[in-house]
């Protein structure tokens, strides 16, 4: 992907380089600035999404555990899906509402009131902000189910916001994506502040359509007609066509702008995380060439740490060097995901989707070459009988999940949508793999009436209550793990 090296620290300079009057106003009360530049808010919100989706930190999202790509050496509550010890749902909820959606909506207000911008520039910037905001809302719905939406982040008017129906939110988010292309095509949006594409508006259109493709396919079992129209609209509008198109946060080599993986795997000096045997065993079964990129060669062969157990750091495969780079990009949507989604769309018979086998092959090839291996290695992998396209959901989902190693939220979602591949029951506590986060403790305590209504509406505030688009769930009693090791 063409790299736009965007210095987040430069935005501090940009922020400070307002008129003297604004500069003086900020200095009068530095703890409570009257206005923050929309550029800064846009960057900060975008990076917050990247940080929280990429981080393996046990205090954050836990997506790398939920997808069973990583396991732990010492901290066992989180890989065993105990959300109460560190109140992980509270952390995710507050981060996305406070540091992402609130900032993005604030930035929109500032842009609309900016008299120095041409209308075309305003529209383009609002389009970029809208895509990132829709992405954030979609993460929240897919993590919790019903959430505050129409009354959210309006503390003065709605201090105790009601929860909206998750299906209705999804429909509205798709409608917003349907309208965003016109905004993005209106003119030149953010450039320096854009840590994804550096102001390439055509790339933003592809990002919006690729997100719409993802969201449309989430609906295939619960609302087939909307799923089809959404996916067909995304394809017609133009989705990613190569690894050059991917949507990713461009991190830097110096703190505080480094990839959070580096912060927790290198900078911390700790040895808390290992490759999980769930992933390693599948990849060993297929003799997957990506093992040399995904994992280190610190042990003979590739051996995953027992998922959810207390593991000796030196006895199992470590995370590969590519994920230890502070400049490692933070994936939001990559080309491999788009091709797997197109394969699924083709299998469903959607117009414009093309040939399912071709997209399946292109998806695997895109993933393998993205990780630095050759097209010949991809072809050899695809030639294996167990990998060669057979049209089954199990095969597509398993290969899709393997490819989402560094986009763990999507990997967890693949398992929930397709019920494949079979994951593992954590060794220590024997808790089932969650279908959703439970609601934050703060919501139970401070917004109790609305919390009770939402919990009742979704079928119970439990990790085993599926998200609305997850219409079937696997029989986890068949899963290996717990005391079976």
C-alpha cells in the first residue's frame, strides 16, 4: 500500500498554529480549551479506533483473545473470558463513545461552522468523518447489540440515553454509507490529518464501499433483501481491488505514535502473549506458509500455547517479527477480507459479485502476498486438496479466519457469522467463547432502567446472547479444550 507517513505530532503544531487570538484563548485555560481543531479530533478519533482494535492489552478490547489468535502466559482472566476482573466492556464502551464518536461529532460541528472552508471542502471532510464514525458505531453494535444511538453523546439533553434496536441502527448506518460517496466526491478533504489515506478521496470511496460490503454480508441470514441490495450497491460503487487499497492506520517509529502491538510486546519488556494453539494447529494442518510471518522460530516447528492456560513463554511459538515493528500498520479493512466477502456474495448469487472460486483464490493469494510471501507460494498452498476451493462454508470461514490474524475483531466476527472454524474452550475456567460483550457495569449502575430494557430486548445481558445477525450458534460442547488437554 502506498504509504502516507503522517506525523500525529505535527497536528499539535497545526493545532497551535491558529490565529494569535485562538492561541491566547487556549493559554488562558489550558485544561479547558474553548475549541480544538477538527483536524486534531479527526486524527485522534481515528487512531483511537486503530489502537483499540489492534491492542493485545488485557485492559482493552481482548479481540485477539476473542478470535483465539493469542493466548497468555500469566494473565488468565481475559483469555478465559472473565470480563469482570478488569471491566473490559466498560473500557471499550467509554473509549468508543468518549474518544471516538464524541470527537468525530465535535469535529463535524467545527467543520460546518468554519467560514474559511469552501463548501466542497466541508463536504469532503464531513464524508471522511462520517465513514470513521459509521465504522465506530458498527464496532459497538457488533460488540454489544442494542446500544444508545439516537440519544448518545448528548449529555445535556439525554444524561441517561435510551438504547436503540441494533437492527434499526444497522439499517441507519447503511443508509449513511449510501449517502457518503457524494460527500467524499465533492472536493478535497483532510490531508495531513488523514492517517489512513493522506487525503486520497478515491481511496476513501473504496473504504466506504468495502465497509458497506462487510456490513451487508452480516445481514445475509437476518435480512436477505437488505443484505443483497447493500452488497450489490457496494460492489457497483467500487471496493478494494488490491493490497494497495487497504484501510489501515499508519503508525510511526517513535512514541506515542507507535502501533500498540509494539507497546505491549516489545516496549513493555514483558512476556505476556504467545501464539494460540487454536490458530497454530489449523495452520500446521494446512502447512500454511504464513506461519513464518505470523510466528517466530524460537522453538522447533510451530507450537501454540494452550489456549486459556498458564503457559511457559519459552516453550511455545512467539509472535512473528512483523508484528513487533512499531510502524506496523493497524488494519481496519484489508483486501483479503474484501475478496472473501466477494466470494461469499458470489455464492449467494448477488449481482456483480463474479465467480466465488476466483474470489476465494484471490483472497488467499492477497493474504499470503501481503505478509511478504510469493504468489508461487500462494499457488502451492491453494493446490493442496484441503485448501483447494470446494464451496463449503467451513472451508471459506476457516481460511477467512486464518487470514484475519491481524484484524482480530473481524476474525471473531467471521466465527460468529459462519459458526466456523471450531475454536477452543479455555483451559483454565472452561467458559464458553462469547458471542458478545456484556454491558458495562456503569450502565447497570447509572442507567439502570434503560439497561434493563435493553437487556430484555436482546434476550439477556450474557456473553452467550448472540448479536442480532448471528442467527445460528455452534455447539460449543464439541469444542476441544478445558480439561481435555
